[in-house]
C-alpha cells in the first residue's frame, strides 16, 4: 500500500463511534444502508453486540478481506499514476497540506 494513503477499510475490531461519521459528514442511515449492502454481498457479517442492545458488530468476511486487498492494489496503482510526477517528499508535503485544508473545513 502507498505510504501516504489510509487503507480502504478498517482492519481491526475497534468499536466505531459517531465522531468519524460527523467528521466525514456521513448520515447514520447511509452507514446502515451501506452495511446492509455489504452484508448482502457477503463482504461483512453483522451480529448484535451483546454489550449494547441497539448496536451491531460488523466484521469483515474472508470474501470481504479479498475484495479489500484488491481495492488497495487498485488504489495504489491509481495513486501512483496520479502522483507519478511527485517525489516521495513532495507526496508527503501534499498529504500534509491537504490534511490542513481538511482540518480547516471540519465542522466545529
């Protein structure tokens, strides 16, 4: 995976919070719909959280992991093509500057 890119999906079993959804301006109903579609395609399993009656645990299936790895490879190629003219240092600078722009536009 390219050094300045986050993976295409979450790989660890960390409880999700609403903070990333708010930061990305994603409505919870859209997440529910997306998880439902991913479950329907066999990429994730959704099970009730025994510690919280209204929450589900979502885990990546083997097929989901294969698809995630494929997406990472595709994204690496696209990023390398797009940023080909930039040196590794320039790529890091671009990532840092874009991060500052994103932070500036986050909801407060």
